[in-house]
C-alpha cells in the first residue's frame, strides 16, 4: 500500500471520512449497517470483508455527499460572497506557481471539502435518525446538532475563503 502522503490524505479527509460519518449515522438507525461497523469480539466480530465493505461504502457515500455539497453548499458559499470569480489560471504554466497552487489546494480546499461534506453527512444522518425516531429527540440533541452545523459551516467558509484569497495572491 502506498504511504500516507499529502495527496491521499487530502482525499481521505475529503471523501472517506464524511462518508464514514454518514455510514456511522445510518448504523444508529439500521442494524444491518451496524453489523458492518461492528468491532466487538465474538459472533459479531469485524472481519476483513466487513472492513472492506464499510470502507467502500464510506467512499461511495463520501462521493455522493460531495455531489450534494457541490449542489447546495457551494451555491450557498457563492451567495454569501465566497467565490473564485476573476481568477485566471494561465500562470499555472510556471512550475513554481503550479507547486504553490497544489499546496493551497492541499492545505485549504481539501479541508473545505471535509468540513462541507461533513456538514452534509451530519445533517443527512441526523435526518434519517430523526425520522426513524418520529422527531422525538431531546432538545439538547437538536441544540448540539445546531452548534455542530454552525461550526462546520463556519469552518468550511473560512477554509474556502482562505483558499480563494491565496489563489488571488499567486494568480494575479
């Protein structure tokens, strides 16, 4: 297996972890999903097949979540003034500029994807759970969800605006 580096770490946090968040959330509602994630000993011990299945399911869910993020969160970001309008990419022909561009993507955009994709995953998983519970959850759970949603949105907005600011610096 390839060593963990900046490239595959970025993909791990951008897609696999948000997919796992959603999968874990689904496991609270669906016992079948919970068996994929079982890590106890005995009859329901996690297997290599279960690990592979849950990893592939997390990746697939993460990619689907990213599509939902693109459609809704990215649009919301543009509406709130965070966008890349006016950026031109001709300067990426220069090797140093291209290397800097890749660093900016790794250090800002991948984190934006993580925060925004996690936001979608948390909302989606909670919605499934709440419907299954007939929306009868303690108020503290809704408050905690609200705080988490705000924090993830603010973090994603900050990461994306930082990325665009740095891109403007190198591409102007």
